[in-house]
């Protein structure tokens, strides 16, 4: 069982730990994205959101953030799941949380991007209604129209 809540500063270290585990499982160099060092400033203070998923022990098992770029467009950022919690519906629930937020802001298009070799993302996003609109320099750009 898990629950999704807006990020709280007491989870900062555990959020970074989750990110590093997720990246390692994907075969990526474990580095910390700068925006995660100050989630308040990089998300909440910019009228965006960052959610974390917590397990029964109150540990971070997943995350997702938003980056609104206009009145109609929003990017997804940092959708990561701890390896032991993949394929249990957590990514879908985090995405649904971000989509509900998009609706509340009147967003009509949600964007995401990831490297060509992110095989899990290449399967996940199209299954959720995202369509690839560009592939440039090894980076896929997908969009989803928000349904009201």
C-alpha cells in the first residue's frame, strides 16, 4: 500500500535516495538533479507541484513534479519509482495525480521527454495516451492532450 502527498522538507534526503536507486536500476550514473536540492524554490514557489509516494513505513518509493511553461502547457519532471515498487500501479497513480493538477490549472497539453534508451518510459507513456512528436539527438518528446 502507498499514499501520495505533496513533498515535505522532512523527506528531502529520502527523495534523493529514491532518485539514486531508481537511476542506478536504469543503468544511469547516480547523480542528483539540482532542482531536487531545493524543491520548495524549484516547484512550489513557481506555482508547480512535486509529489512523493510513501510506503507503509513512511519511506519515499516514487516521485513526480511539474513545470508549467504557459497557461496551456506543462512538463512532467522526475517521475521515478524505486525498483522494488515498479509495475504495481505507482507510476500510473503519480501520473494521474499530475494530470488532475493540470486540469485544475486549465492545462490542455502535458509534455515529457526522455532518452531513446529509457525503455520503460518508452512503454509507459504511450500506454497512458502520450504521443511522440519529436525525436532529436536521442531525446524523445511526447505530449498528451488533457481530457476534461
